[in-house]
C-alpha cells in the first residue's frame, strides 16, 4: 500500500524546480505542498530529536532563514525510498557513495544539506501532523 513521508526542501536551496521534477521522475506523488517560514519555536520542535547535538542551534538558525518547501510524498515504501533519493546526510559522502542522489547534487555542506526526510514511519506520521495538521481526515470518505 502507498505510504506517506514528510519531505522538506530547506531554505535557500538552489535549483528547487529541478528537485521537484526529480521527485516526480522518481515516482513520488506530491500529495501536499506548502512554503512555510518556520519560527524558532517550530524549528526547535521539528528537530527536537537533535536538541542535544552540538550543531542544534546552527541547525535551527538555518531552518528559520527563509521559506521551507514542505511536502507530503506518497509512494510504496515512501520513507525509505525518499531517504535513498536524498542520499547520505554528508554531501561529500553522498558524492562518493551515491553520486546520483539529491544531496550529492544539490547540498552545500553537512549543515546546509538541501533536503530533509523522515527517518521512519512513526516520525513521518508525527511530522506530517506537526506541519500540515490533521490532513488524514480529508481522505476519509463516509459512504452513503
Ligand atoms: P536532516 O536530515 O534534516 O537531519 C538533521 C540535520 O542536522 C541534518 O539534515 C543536517 O542539516 C544537520 N546536521 C547533521 N549532522 C550535522 C553535523 N555534523 N554538522 C552540522 N549539521 C549537521
């Protein structure tokens, strides 16, 4: 069955149109899309799993610097497929091990790595809810 994941094109990522084309070429449906400027509070909440990391405050600064393109991507196995499409977090590693990946092609460095994706289905569910609210309700069809 199709699965949803949350994908983000981070602020100031260049060649956004190419990334959007690539998403479609790779067989994802973009079920929801919106551009959002995150507040610091939202960015901190969004990345709460990383709050103890040494790069946390830089990460929050970066994510608030301009609009993020927030998307729900839908496909069989979307969580893992989107992670594979992005490639490793570190773009220099991505260029070596996954040269066709989005981070190999569009990321600047380890921090400003261009795109984000949920790491598992539970997180996908939680982050979609956080960014888009209760969109699941839209697809409930009440019969008769
Ligand atoms: P993302 O996949 O969105 O998840 C956490 C983010 O933190 C990551 O992409 C990078 O933007 C950033 N990040 C992860 N590791 C580092 C690091 N070692 N130094 C700086 N930024 C990092």
